[in-house]
C-alpha cells in the first residue's frame, strides 16, 4: 500500500517512496543519556518505531533504522563531573579521568534507555545501529574540516564556529523552520547547544577544551585544537557515515526543528555538498500532562519508571499514545491511561476468541481470502498509510470487532482474520497473538466468590462488599454478569 507522510521540508503530505527502492534509510535523533527517559521522550521514540513498523508491514519495505545515542554534550559532561550514587556501580569508582567518568555515566543511562524501549515494545532487532557519538569523533572532525574548506566555518579562541550569515548568503537557512533574517546576529557566537530562533548566531561545531572536561585532539592546519564536538555536528556525521546521504527519513520531536535539525541540514550542505540530508523530515508534537507543559516545578513530570511504580503497564501508555495522531499535542492523563487499559483488554479478548474459533479449522483452504479479513486489512492499513493515523486505525479495528464477533466467523474466516490481526499487531505492538491463558482458580478463592455471589443475589450488599475486598486482597477480580460471574487475576 502507498504511504503518505507529512514532510516538514515541503510542509505538506507527500507520497513516500525511498531513494533506493530496496530499502528505506531512516535516522532518528535519540536520547541524551544523562538521565532516564521521561514520557515526552517516549513519544519521540514511539513515532519512528511506529513509522518503521508501518513502512515494513503496510508499505512492504525493508527498513534500516538508526537511532543515535548522544553521550557527549553539555549535560552528560556536567553530570559525569559531579558523580552520583545512581550510576556509580560502587562508591569510589569515579576516577580522575573525565572521559572514563563520562563513559560510566552514559553507559549506565544507555542501559536504562534500552530497558525503557523494551518495555514499550521498541525492540532491538528493528535497529540497524544505535551509534554512540563518542565513537564517531574522527568523522565529525573531517566534516568540520570540509565545512571550513567551503568557507563556512572559522576558528575563534580554540573553538570552531559555523558562519551562519556567510552560509545564508548562498543557501537557504530556515528550510525546516521559518527564521526571520532580521534575527541573524552577525558575528555573534553561541556555545550552547540549545538556543531560540530570536538569537540566530554562529553556532559551535567544535568546543575548546575546558579544565576537567573530556577532550580529543584535533589537528587543524598543523595547530592542535583539543576539545569536543558540538551537539549538531554529531548527527550530521553519524547519519552520513552509517546511512549515506541523502537518506530517506529523519525524525525527532518538533523542538528539534530549530536549531538542531536546521543546523544538521546546513552542515551537510556546507560540508558534504548535499542539498538534502534527508528527503523526508518527520516530527512528533509534544506531550503535555493534564493540559500543561510537563515540568519538574509543576510536579507533573513523569519518567516511565514513575508510571511503572504506580502499577501502570507501559504498553497501556503506548496504546494511549497511539490513540492520538503524532502531529497533535498529546495530553497525558491518568484517566486516559485507564481507558487505554480497558480498550487494550477488549482487543486482547477478541484476539483470544478469534484464536479459539480458528482452532476448529480442519484443513486450511488453499488461497482462501475471506471477505472479512480483507475488510479488516484494508480499513486499518488505509488509515496507517495516511500519515500514520493511528486513532482512525484503532477506530476501524473496533468497528470491525463490533461487526464481526468471533462467533459469527467461520473457523476458516477466523484463521484469516487472525493473520490480519497479527499483521496489525506487527505495527501497533500492543497485544499478543496467543491462546487465552488457562487460569487455575484456587479452591479458597472459588469458595469466597460463590459466597459473594450468594450474598449479592440475596442483596446483602455489605457482605458482598466485604467478600469482594477479600478477593482483592488475594489478587482476584470478580466480574459480575447478569446470571453468572467470572474471576480473573488482578493485573
Ligand atoms: P533529549 O533526550 O532531551 O535529547 O530528547 C529526546 C527526544 O525527546 C527529542 O526528539 C525531543 O524532541 C523529544 N522530546 C522532549 N520532550 C518532549 C515532550 N514533552 N514531548 C514529546 N517529545 C519530547
Ligand atoms: Zn540529532
């Protein structure tokens, strides 16, 4: 199926096709590993996962997906210098070697990051590479040399800066994010990795060594400039080295459009003479909490760990995020996650029912393509192919489920529907194709449930409530039907 995506570069929805028909090459800006991921970051990692899954399953492409790990920047340097019990395996391991300390901090948080990804069903086998910035210093230095040779970079006090005004005279600066040339502060240099569009200045490519910081030697025309890379140069050099330029898709959160992605693009044009670093730029909108920007000072800042500690299943959070389109601001609330738990369970129950029904197939019919399965595939995949419209895809799935109960399907139909559900889950990754787990109910639990049902039938509500509390304490949930009840282990 043809896939259409909103492209920040063209500012419209474009039909997607890869430059090399045999595979899609995609680069995602990954985490800065100085702390554990917050739920906003998870939204930015979910987008490329959803995209690469859609490209493979709906588009039929092979995908080479690269997500870098920023292990050297202002924040990792700052925190590795301080040291922390959290990441120091044992007290006293911190050394006087700044680079060794940086590696210790970032290795610890990279491991935590992988754990968070796995909990979100973002799995290792889908990545072609997860490069560390510190492994690509020579490539970054070579790119800076090339930018200097092109006349768009200069040395000042041991650092190297990108000359934005010189570049903007010959090339467009502001291709991803509208920038008013009035805001160009010619000749002003900025060393911080992050800055706003009101202060477009010459940004740093290579930062001169500061006391106590990790550094690399860098020979520029016979002069050594010990220092370390700026943040933006990292992604330009790594994406070129691993994927080659131009590649197909570059992803990140909307905040990265400027300056990070604009600067990546300018560096690639200036140094590699590639007009387009990537042909498609795909950005996710931000996540807010209870309608407000997430921030530690507002007390509405959550990491994945915080949610797990509250007993929330990360896959319910994944599902909740899929209920919104990636280009709209996502409002995270605990009520929404609760709703996601219920919805996800409904789908899972449906899968169990369809799986059970399919087990009655005696002989798989050759080339059978029952209408129901075709309807399910077409309606759900059409929405995913339309700029990853997951809310509409989920609506299509629910509409199908309500119109095709498992009991209505013939075993053969159930088998083909199960195949489509499996493909849908290859994209959404929020349920599992398996048999309904066999639940063994202990005798004492069964006895309490029987007693409670009797109390309820006799309208003895206080006794009924007391017995329900007993069941809860034993880890069981009793679901009351009209004429009977079911028991299930509390999640
Ligand atoms: P960082 O680890 O800070 O470099 O951020 C990693 C990714 O998370 C980037 O793509 C950011 O754009 C993205 N990001 C940061 N905060 C949020 C948020 N509140 N909502 C969505 N994405 C975010
Ligand atoms: Zn990046």
